[in-house]
DNA sequence: TGGTTATTGG
C-alpha cells in the first residue's frame, strides 16, 4: 500500500482526530511523511489541532516551520490554527508575535487573542482588544463573558452579558452554558431561572451540554430537588441511547453533577445513594464522581467507606491524579487516620498547592502544629505558592498549637509576600490565635481594629477562649454581645444562664432562659456517632433508644465508679461551655460521646482503638472522662469534634487540653 | 476560535 494519496491519508488522519485519537492521527501524519506524501492545507489544520490537543508544542512548531518553508502558502485559517496551538500550549510570546505579523486577521484571529489574554489573566488587555474588535460576533461575546467569569470578575461578566443582549445579539448554545455557569458562580438562582426560561423559548432544552449546565446550575445554587427532577427526566432517555458515545459522555457528566451537588450541599446520604445507583446502572464511574464521593466520606467521617472507595478507585483502574489524591489525603485526615494521609501524600510526585494544603490542614486538624508549619516552610522552599486556603490551614495549626508568634508572622507574610488580602476566615483564625494564647485583650483589640465586631463568629471564638482561660467576666460581656448579634442562636443564652447560675444569681439565670423560650430559640441537639462494622450508631445526650440501652448504662455507671476511684470527678467548668443541654442531674454524666464511647468499649475486643465523631465540641467533663478511661482500660480513643481531633492515649490527649 | 462534571477553606 505504498501508493496511498494525500486524500486517503487525510481521511484516515482526520477520522482519528475527530474521535479524539490525536496520537493515532499524528502517527498517521508521520507515516505519511515517511512515504513522502505532501500534506494539503486540510491535513495540516487537522495535524495542528491534534498537536494542541496533546500539548505537543515542539511538533506544532515543526509543522509551522515546515509550512513556511514548503511554499504551500499560509492562509488565515491555517495561521489561526497555529495561533490557537500556541495559545493552548501557553506559548504566548509566539502567539503574540504571530498575531502581529499576520497580514490578514479575521474575527477568529481576534477572538483567539482575546481568549489568550484572558487565559493569562491580562484582563485589561483582553477587554481593550475586545472593544477594538472590528465586528463582534456571538463567539467574541461568549469568549469575553466566559473569560471574565474565570478571572473572578462575575460582575463585569454579567454587565457584558446584558450588553450583549441589549445590542441585539442572539444567544447560541454556548452562550447558554456560559450564562448558567455565571448564574451559579454568582449563586443567583433567579438569573438561572430566567436563562432557563430563555432556553425553553429558544427550544434548545434537549441539547446535552445545555441540559447538563442547567442541572449543574441548580445543584450549585442549592436547589437539589429541581436538579433531581430535571435529572430524572433525562435519565430515561439516556437509557435508550446508551449505544452512542456522545450520549454516554453526557450521561456520565450529569451523574457527576448530581453527586457533587449532594456533597456540596451536605446531603451525603443522597450522594451515596446516587453513587450506588450509578454503579448499579453500570454507568462509567468517572474520576469526577469519585473525587466527590471521597470528599463525602471525608466530611461524614466514615473511614471504612472511604477505604472502600479508595480500593474501588484502584479496582476500576483510575490513576490517582491531583484531584483524587488531595481528596484522599483530606478524607484520611478527616476520618482520623493521619498515617494513611501521609502515605498518599508521600506517593505524590510533585504535590500541587491543594495537595500540600490538604496535608497541612490535616496536621492542623490533629493538633500537630509544628509538623504543619514544617510542611508549610518546606512547601515554600520547593517553590509552590500558597493560596488563601493554605494560610487558613497554617494559621489554624499555629492557633491549635499555641504558636502565637509564628501565627502573627504568617499573617503578615500572607499579604506582604503573596499579596493575599486576609478574608474573614483569616481574621477569625487570628482572633482564635490570640484568644487561645490567653491574650484576650489583644484579641478584642484585633476585632475592633479590623472592624470585625459585627461578625458573630469571631465573638464565638473569643468566648471559647474565655472558657479556656476561665475569664468569667469577659465571657459574660461577650455572651451579651452575641445575644444581640444572633438572638436566635441558643449558645449565648445557655452560656449566660449557666454563668449566672454558677454565681447563684438564680433570678437572672431564669430570666435568660425564659427570654430564650419567648423567642422560640431551640438548642442544637448534640450528637455523637460511632461506626462498627457496616453500621453507624448515633447517640444524643441521655439517649435511651439504642437496643442495648440497659447494657450501655449499667457499664457506664460501673465505669464512672471505677474512674472515681482513680480520682475522676465531674467537671463543673462546663457551665462556661456551649455544649449539650442537660436537664436533670442524672443526665450530667450521660453526654452523647460518653454513650458512644461505652458502646464502643462493650462492642469491640480489648485494645481496639475507638473512633467517635461528634457534631459539637467536646466538653471539659467528657474530655477528662475519656482521658481517664484511656488510662484505665489501656484503650486508644480518637474523637473528632466539630473543630479538631483528640487522640486519647495513656491518660493524655493530643490537644494538650488546649482546644 | 468558545461551552458541561472533581480536590484544600467557608
């Protein structure tokens, strides 16, 4: 078959390119050259497209050079293909030069450059270019709106979208996708609904891209029911068209969107259910879905399921990429197994900023502040630029480890060296840092100096510090502030009334309680849960609903008795904490974490570590109780509360009683 | 030439 002509080759080559087999297409091209068959312009534009798809800059440059010397003649279309290749391969200098040298530039050339400047964050230049565009087509508008959004300029993007409409440009399918994205990144479900209306008016509701963008928009705006209705509507159609590759791809995307939507909205149960249906219906489980589901395991704190998902990733044959590895690191850390997080982290070749941040935050979560800081320093030495999330991790680490000076240094470094403006979360970390270190006045000053006094979260943090350092009067002052700021949160009421009670000011205590009742404020129920085999057992304070209730309580009583023999006594400091509500004296010793702990002890063999999750902070009494139990029974107990991990071993806790 | 799903923190 030596006499294949250029047309035969081109059919072969473009066929491979069309189905995305770029390497095969380029192989074809090489064989064609070996056989000394001269390519035509169409062949060349296909080849260039494949090069940019594979980020094959070197080969692309070679082809460019060959075109120039071969005398085949450059036309605008071919030059645009080269321009696009340079932009996709991030060879912006080449792209700029080529654009300057081009004799004929059409709309496409301009659009590519507008997109190029947006890609490298030179927004002003791209806007300038856009305004100078001789003729603005739909693609130009789409490019600028999309690029502005990706540069975080949602407001400007929206303005341009409105300008596009008012100047009489008609949306195409791509515009709809971009507009839905814009609505979700603005969390503007009303805008989303309006665009949904337009989709129906235009009759493009069956386009797969548009449908998926629509579902995704509702997911990201928190409207899961609406998303689910749309999803159900189309899933039947997917079943009928399973034989088409395009349909399969679209279906995979829509499942991923639903799963990530449930996870994003904290509806883990639904996320797991959707994932199971996806497997049952034999839909290809993509990395996207797995990343989300691993993150669900992380947040729900279900280590065993997380492990199963990790095994599943391997079984399906997915390579653990940057997204998967960072969510796995995060999952193991949040589920209490920092060792496993380290294993994944160490397997990573060149960790990116997210992977570093996951590991740093993981150390912080487990109270290993020094380790977190060491990692952070090492990361910077490696030339990886930290982002705002990394700093949240580092500041939290400093705060939990009582590293005041280091924390202050990093807070300065953030803005001075990296130009990251502190956000609310960073300020909150600082208040926590000062407070935990016992600098309550400095914390207060920090709040006022940075105009944070309207934010209840920073006062809540200060309140915890008052408790930690037993500063009764400041605590009372802060509680009153909180009571004004969030009159419908139960915490401050309970704290205040407890504090009055401790001072034996019964009338005032009762007044606060009745005010709380009048306003209809309800306390968040404290919950603890423990996973044994495949079951998650959940407990609330004084819970009597568990089938083994008698056994649990009788063991608990026995345990309390034995602990008292070695010096344990109920801690009275808990009046200064926002913990579970107690109603009677009997309940005092029956906080949910104690019940979960006892259930763990009686259900597992001696020596097995016990892992407990809790939706509030551990109270001082329970903390002491668990410490003593770990000593008495020689059991390791790992508790994840709402803020961090506590590793109890030999009568001590990893938090050093500083939490 | 442009468009859909994922990770750290909220």
